[in-house]
């Protein structure tokens, strides 16, 4: 039984470290949802996010600009990291059940 306990404890430590890394990475990435606005026959990228009750838009640039492409890549990466974080939290929950508070 002690071998299984040690393996689960190592898994718990690995998952908690991974959770911290993903949370730090998510915090560094741009927040908000991408919105494309069509103004005078051109498309522009904005990030929309909540600021209290109102929605605040942050201008990024022309849709085909390097900054806009980089921002979209970071947003997609952030979405993947959020999904990974959900999976890690689910696994942590299962590991805690197995260890039953012995950590």
C-alpha cells in the first residue's frame, strides 16, 4: 500500500506544479475575447473584456498586422492552457480522493 501512496503523492506534486505553471502562463497572456470590427471597408481587431458592468474594448490593430496575428496566437494558446488547467484540476480532485487527506 505504501508504494501506491508514494506514487499518488508524486502525482499530486506533479499536478500541483503543473497547475502553478499554467496559472502563471495564463496570467501573462492577454485577457479578453477577440472582436473584429469592420470600419470603412477595413477590419480591425479589438479585445473585449468586462470592466465591472461595462464591456471595455482594447484596440489591437489592423486585422492583418503582425501584432494582431501574435495576439490571436496568444489568445488561442491561453484557451488551450485554460482547458489543460481544467483537466489538471479534475485529476487533482481524483488524486485527493485516493489519498483521502493524507497529504
